[in-house]
C-alpha cells in the first residue's frame, strides 16, 4: 500500500511523493476556525505543513509562511506571477513554481531566494523530489511548456527534461525510481527518475487536469472525459475504468485501504473500490469538487466550489462536519497534528482544529 504522511508533517502536495493523499494521526469534529489570513488575491495553491510552519502561494504573486498555531505571517516572497502551484518543502528549502515560468528555491526560515530555474511557460502543479543512488536529490516539476524538468536540488542546475505532447497541469508522482505524470497529451507517462528515459505511455482517452496517485505498480487518475482509471505502471495495461461519471475530474485522488476517493465537476466526492472500481458511495456537495480529498483516519476532508470545506465518513460518506467559507475552494487541504489548513478564492488561508 502507499505511504502515509506522518502526523506532524505534510511537506508536499498530497502528503507524500507518491501523492497518496493520506495524513497520519486523526482529526476531530466539530472543528473550529483557529485563524485566517487574507492575501492579496485568490489562494488556489494548496498549503504544506512542516513542524509549526505553513507554506502556501497566492494569485497575488507571493509565497507565504505562517505560524501553524497562531497564523502570524513569518515571511512573504514575491515572484513575477501568480503562484497557483503548491509548495514543496525539502531539507530546509521551499520549492515552488510560478506563472512567471520560474521554479524558485527559497530558504524556509526566511523566504530568501537561493536560486531560480527557468522553464518555457507557467508552472501550476507542485514540484516533487527523488533521491538518486549517487545521493543527488532531484526536484521534478511539470510546466505549460509541455516538458517535465528535473533539477538538482541544491544548485538549481537542470539535469534532464522529458518532452510530452501537451501542457503539464498537475504534479508528478514519484515511486520506486519512477516519475509518473499526465497532462494535455491524454497520456499517463512513466519515466525513469535517473535519466528521464520513457518507460511507459498509457493512453487516458482525454486530458488529465490533475495528478496521479501511486500504490506499487498501480496508478490511479481521473480525466476530462468523465473517466477514472486504474493502470499498471509496468505493463501499461488498464486494469479497470470507471467510465461515464457525468463530469470531468479535475482534482487528484486519495488512497485508503480498499478505497480510492476523488472529486468531480458533478458536485460529488466519489469513493470507489480500489480493486475493481465499483462504487462504494458518493457524497453530493452544493458545488463542483476540484479540491483534492485528504484521508485522515476514518474521515475525509475536502473543499468545494460551493464555498464549504467538508468532513465526511470514510465508511459511508455521511457528512460529519462542514464550514462555509463563502467563496469557491480549489485549494486542497493540508492536515498535520489534527489541524487542517486550506485556501479559498476569497484570498484567505484558514486553519481549523479543536
């Protein structure tokens, strides 16, 4: 089964490099609002949490760091464009892409820019990382230049690029020396992390706005053509497909024991059987669900375009708690130490806890 983020950290979009969307620990209900900070524009970036710090981008062109417990703004670093991409924390640095086509490496303590790496177009998806056998750490990130870029983490030196056939919107997943990603070329790509060599190209049948989740050889992803797919990374075979959902899947899935969960633009959070794709339950919100779910123990948290953040039961999808922020929530929650942090189109970053 896939990795689970430790209870005290959520250092990357979806929690772990395999993008499984599972948080450690538990989360209580009802939650109360602990703090809220208003940035200068919508927050579509998804926050990450490391220790007592929260890192997140904003469409106002800045990356922010907050104290997790108080919401005090620790630093703000301005880029040359909107920051829709979620940050990645690794070894004391924050790596994040911007609409200005640059990947930034920032000091986590101060926000100081250590280096930038230029791609050919905007970056909207989270960066990921992989450690090679020689000890080198690579940052991997997709861009609207239709390329996946691998950059040496300490220096910002480009190591390799992989050319796909369309925009790369989401984050690449990393698992067992492989990098897996999709985009507007309607394929799931599996490449070797060390060299960027193509291993598999798996037809998805439609554009892929979100990111895949990985569990061993199995890949899980939704597409713009109203389908959700499970594929084999080694053979390229489609193991099962939940077709005709009625609306596109823009978010990224979360994995749980025997279950996979994802939101769609039919206003539903879907829960399918992990082994064969049959429906377990579906929860209907009041707006589309582009926000990617997070599994925390026996509960699932996510946002919706109806302006609410929801907590539902993993067992049957029953609503446990919700809170009306009031503006659409494209941001995906980060959960650590029983605290959930999420952004919204009202420009606020908000933390909830007991």
